[in-house]
C-alpha cells in the first residue's frame, strides 16, 4: 500500500513538473516572439554602414531597426530633398507657418501622417529619459509647449541629423549636455539684451547692483 501511494505521488509530481516545463517553454517562446516583434533578429549596424556610408545608430534614438525602417521609406538618395528643411517638411515634422501681413498667425505641423515621420517621433519619445543634449531640448520644449509639440520638435532635430549624416556621409559628433546648456544660456542672454535695447533698458548682471 505504501509503495502504491509513493509511486502515485511520484507520478503526480512528475506530471506537474512536465506541465510546468511545457508552460515555461510556451512563456519563453511568447516572450521571445514579443521581444523580436519590432526588432531585427541580427545586428544590422555594419550592413547599414556599408549601404549608407555612415553609422546612423550613433544618432540619439536611432537603432539598427528603426534606421532600416526609415531607409525602406525614404530610400538612399537624399538629393530628392535639396535641404534638411525640405526633408522635415516632407516628413510632416516642420511647422506649417501661416503668415498674414508679416505676422505669424499659426505654426502648427500638418496633421497628415507620414510613416517615416512617425518613426522619427517614436525615436524622439525614446530619448526623453536620456542624459544627452537632445533630452534636455525635449524637456525644455515640453515645459513650454507640452509633450506633443516636444515630441515633434525633437523628432525634427533627429531627422535633420539623420539627413546630414546620410547626405554628407559624415559621423555623428554630438554636443555635450554642458556645452548645449551654455550655448542656450548665451542665446537667451543675447535675446534679452536685444529686447532690452528696444525698450531703452540696460541689463545689469547680478552682484553689480548695490
């Protein structure tokens, strides 16, 4: 009797273990399929360098996967767009400025979707938690205009870099976050001085006023 109970228990334990192994294998298969759904199953960076003449994956937010997707949409001949501005306009990432009497009435981007433009937007979304100058740019625009405009503006920056690398076959040489912030502060100061001059005012640095 004892041996029968022992055998039955062992059989049941083995059955449970087998069921668990089957379930685990299925979950691993699902996880693998999910992880590969939007990613290439091989490293395409070297192939990209060969066909484009530059390493696009060095650009913030650009991977071998979305680089291949973008190229499949735009091709390899960047001469179709004489300037980066033409390129971003085609991507529907450039502001659609409406001017009347020399006054800017609206600067909204077109609502018509462009697949390559959407990929650049996804790339822009991915950089927001990074620690590079582009992430700082994103958060600066977000604080002023909201997340949607920040995504579009950042996507436009990435698209311009992508265009220049593709057209000129050059390497990506990004600014450091510190240099970007210093440059931005200098630009803001220059703008403030210009506004002050128009109003007949003089800007006085902190510490000088007594």
